C-alpha cells in the first residue's frame, strides 16, 4: 500500500487528491451555506463537491467541524485581501476597501461562526479569539499606513475602527445597507490631529 504522498496507480499523489477534495468540499459548503444556511443536508454538500459521503466525513467528521472550516477559510480570505492592499497607492482607499469587505463579512457571516461553535463555550472563546486576532492584525496594518499618510485621524485605534464597523454591520438591514453606512462613517475618520476624545 502506498504511503501518503507516494504515487498511486493513477499517477496522482494521494495527498494532492485529499487536498483537492477538501477544497471542493469547502467551496461547495460555502455556496450552500450562503444559499440555504448552515443547516443544509451534508449529503448535498458532498454531491455538489463531487465526492462521496465517506470522503466528506473523513475530512469533516461533524457538521460543526465543516462549518468552522468554512468560516476559518472566510477569515483567511479576508485577511489575504488586506495583505494584497497593503501596497496600494492610496492608503486610505486601501483601508476602506478592506473595511468594505469586513463589514459585509460581519453582516453575512456572524450566524455561520456562531453555528460552528454553539455547543462549546470554551471552543467558541478560543476560535473567536483566534479569528478576531487575525482580522485585528490586518486592520491594524492598514490603519497605521492610512494614518501615516495623513488621510485618517491619528487618534483612532484599531479597536475603535473595528468596533464602529461591527456596530454598522449589526445595525444595518443587510450587506448593501452596511456598505452604505460605512461610506457615511468614512467622513468621520478623516485625517485630523485632534483626538476623538477631544470636545470642540
């Protein structure tokens, strides 16, 4: 029997096949969760991914593990978008382009994150801390660059920015409304030497 990574009769490494199947399952699950929510039947996920149920359960033994994997992949994609923006010509535009993605993420993915951790407060705390740290680090890098360019208030902290953007997403009626509110909020972030705590 071939060991993992060795060639099998088809000439393809098993590890490559497994990675491709896992990616197909994540893509299918993301699409179906977006369409119908995280309670969609798992055999539908397997069918859309083009694999058998046994392959699905080998990669993701429980619905919770599949949901967590999909949400973690969403967070990674969001952070990769931030990394791609860090060298953009306009630091302020880069920050708000990422915040636009972030506010849509919060407005549309909160239920998914909660569904994957609903039965374990300890697991939820660990995972939420990990996800929040990744997004916070991305926002921090973009914010600092925008502040150094003089386009964003130097008194703002990354926690201010994320708290306000989160609140916008929660208060909005949907993703498009969240993006509209973020555009309004951008004017309040405009560059100034005054601290947000200072009163006129």
